[in-house]
């Protein structure tokens, strides 16, 4: 089988300096901001798996139900015997395994290429997949999907099926979501397919509870970003002096996570040779989780150069996996 050429790249000094540069830039801005992609070190990966198992985090169950009940339809929509299955931000692949199992049962000729910024999660995923399905072609690639997408341009004429699950698209502002999707579209041909998971607007209480669980797992996940800066960049954030804060705006659909400084304080980041000042109750913007409705999705698809082929919903209509092709 021909497939996309992908290889595992080990963590490099370049990656560490990019991390430092991004943290320095984010903490020098007004308001302060930290990129959510840095949540995912080994501890962050584990905490995210705990989040996915929380009863309040409906997103995983809703998308799991869609893929489980509609996997045959997805294979029909692919409509090709041979294809490359490329996943952006694959994580632990829990839901994707439903598709992999079904595609293998149906004897589809495909190669799976999970892309993720976390080398740790990719190593776990690869060994898990090899144990379960030794016959599966699996070629992971570690890195930022913005950069790695460019490698996809080197590919050949096998149909590409690109997955972007888990409402990852919601981490982008509307403008960045469109630019990102246009970028993905640049590496797609007419016959290729894109499946994007969107979290839908719903009861605000349901949404807020998913990001503000009483057990404090989401708070620990967000605050781990400061711990990671302490570990990797020799910083002295005192975690007891910061708190997690979550908001949901039912008009715009924006769910936002903040880390708030509970006191006037200074934090030294040794590796950057810099000290940052935090006023009492100053907030760091750490993550956007944008909720959509169907007209917003259709508009986004159109303006990014796609058309919606089919929307696949769970029974409660909490979530949609939207299947697109290029216009
Ligand atoms: C919210 S998790 C979702 C995982 C999986 N798609 C799911 O639906 O369960 C996001 C995943 O995307 C990865 N990720 C986040 N930003 C990324 C980026 N810019 N490039 C590559 N991977 C990224 C994270 O490491 C993490 O594993």
C-alpha cells in the first residue's frame, strides 16, 4: 500500500525554545495569554484522559455515539477501497479506534496517520494499535499540525480522509478556524474528504459543568500548564496563588478558560531570564472552546471553500461530525 510518508520526530531543542518563546510572548501581552496546545505534556495527556471519563464531559460520549452508530455510513461516504486516514490532534484515539476496527473488518485498504503535538500520546497510541491490530498500517507524526500539514503536500494520488475530531476546531477563534480550514483545503483535492467535530450550542448549564467539574479535574488540567512551565523552564509559579475560572456566553457560543492570579505577585522564569508581574485578580486567557450551531457551521464551511456533504448527529443533538468536501 502506498501511504503518506510520516515519521516520528523526537523532542528537540528547537521545540523547547519554541515553547519558551511562546510563553514569553503570551505573558508579555495585555491581556496575558497562553497557547492551549501546551496543555498536553505527559501529565496533561493523563489529565485530559481523566476529563474524557468525567460524567460532565458529554463531548466524548456524544462523539463516540456518532462514530459507533454511523461508522458504516462514514465508510460509504468515503466511497473508496484505498485511502489515507489522517487525523489532526489524534490524542489517545479512543473514538477513532471505532472507525479503525470497522474499516479493518470491512477489509478497507488504508493507512492511518495520527498527528499530534504530544510525542507521549502518540507513542502510547502506536503501541496500543500495534498490540490490537498488528496488520494495521500506522504512521504517526509528532508536531504542530500547522507545520505538518505542509508535509501532506508531498503526497501522491491516494484519496485523503482527514479527521479533526473532539471539537478541537472550537479552540480557534472564528477567523483562525477559517484560516486553518483554508490551509487544510490547500492540501486537499476534489475527491478528498474532511470530517470535523463541532460541539453544538445547548443548555448553558450543561456546557459550563463540562468545563467546571466539582472534582476539579479541569482546574488541575489548566493549572498543569503553570506546572509545566515550572518543570521545563525553571519557573517558580506558586499554584496556590492561581485559580481556574470558566465562562460561557450563550450568545456568541464562546466558552473560555482563564487562570486568575489571586494576589499581586512576581514570577521568575529562569530559562527565559525574565520576571513577570501579575496584578491581584489579573487573568491569563488559556483556552477558547467555541460552540456552534448549524448555520454557523454551514457558513464556516462555505467561507473556507468547502461544502457540507452530511451532518452526523448524536441522539441528543449535543454534537455533530460534519463531513465536508472541497467546493
Ligand atoms: C482535546 S484533545 C482531543 C483528542 C482527540 N482528537 C479526541 O477527540 O479525543 C486535543 C489533542 O490535540 C493535540 N493538539 C493540540 N494542539 C495541537 C497542535 N497545534 N498540533 C498538533 N496537535 C495538537 C493535543 O496534544 C491533544 O492530544
